[in-house]
C-alpha cells in the first residue's frame, strides 16, 4: 500500500489494519513547485494499492505521477483508492459549453489504474460498482462510520439534511441512530451563498445533527445552523464525509457545537477514520 502526500496517514493506518506492507516513497517539490517522485520499495510483480485523496489539483498530478511510475516499475496491478474524488460536482453539463470535468478527471485516472475505488462519490448515491462515461469505479459508504461517531453522545438527537441532495444519507443516518429525521429546503444563489427554509419537524430543545456528504465553502451548513438556532435547537452538530473546508473551519466552529468529518480529506476535525472501510474492502478483494 502506497500513500500519496495527501493520504499518507490514512495509507499507514490501512496498511496496519489490513496487514499489508507499506510502500516507501520519496516525494518532494522542486523549487518551481513541480513534484519529484521516487518509489523506494521493490514493486516488481506486486499488486499495489495507491491511496491518494484529490483535494487539490496538485494531489491529482501526484496521483498521475505515482501510478504511472508504479507501472514503469513493473508492478503487477495498480488499484487506485481516491477517498475524495476531485471535480465530482461537475458531473453534468449544467450550461452549454461547460467542461464535464468529472469525466475528464476519471478518464485520466483510469489510464493509469486497474481499478478505481472512491468513497461517497458525490454523483452516485449507492454503495457498489458503477460506470461513468466508460470508467468503472467502486463506491464505498462511510456514512455508517460517521454516524456511529454520534451514536449515544446526544440526549435528544434529530438528524437534519440541509438539502434534498443529502436526503438519502440523512434518512440512512436516522435509521442507524433510531431517531427522527427532517430535511431543509435549499436554494443556491451563488457559489458560496444559499437560502434555506425549515422542514415540518419541531426541533426546539433537540440536539440537531446536520448530515451531508461534503462541506465545501460551508455556506450550506452555516445557513442551516443559523436557521436551526432561530428555531430553538438546543445543540447543533454537523457531520460530513468530506471536509473540503475551502474557507477553513473557524466560522463553522463558532456556530456549531461539534463539527466532524472523516479523513477522506485529512483536517483538524477528522474525528472519524475510514481506514477500516478501505482495509476491509481490500481484504475482501484479495
Ligand atoms: C450539495 O449538493 C452537497 O451535498 C453539499 O450540500 C454542498 O456541496 C456543500 O457545499 P457548500 O459547503 O459550499 O455549501
């Protein structure tokens, strides 16, 4: 198991949990910002797993360089695990002339991989294998691990999805926690501004858990938390699988009682690790 810089810690955990060898690399940057990549382990005729989340464009370049190098070094198979798949929100042509970025990125990753696994892919709601523009990928579900974090921690919990897109994961979370569930109505007015209206459930004096697949700018969760405070929620927590946090976590932490994400992207609030999910999946496939 090899980890790129964005998933080094996660790769170590996966290797330990699954009793896999952890591959050694030397990765650094040249003064101009380009990557220097070297694989120090012998990979000839070995099945290799490369774990690299793609929060930034640099993460993608590193992924391409590492996977192509594994091939050059005659590894047998290359299984790419991308905990957070970059550009997954541009999975459709919403306006004429737009780039279908998710397709382009996945087709490039596919060139260097024998299999691709991701976690809670933004444009695919289910666990399992699916195809997207000729690329086969496997989607793992980290929601059970995320929701388990909250289980038993709150007195009067209720799960709220901040929008229709997060409806299914909210319902699933409520089932796991055996608690009530509601959904807010969201209208996006710009990249980082949304307008929201409350659902039908009375949330006064309840411990609200906002559940979403990702927090990016934080606009959605901030607006939801503001409204829920007005409605009299006792405590407000937010849990997401992917903590992109484009604007950091400071504003979110001010309004929320607890902010939690997984380590699909390593952040200061990655309180849940997806390592068991990945290790189990690799062991199942072996
Ligand atoms: C929307 O489809 C997603 O489920 C999230 O609600 C959204 O991507 C979060 O974005 P932001 O944090 O920028 O509001």
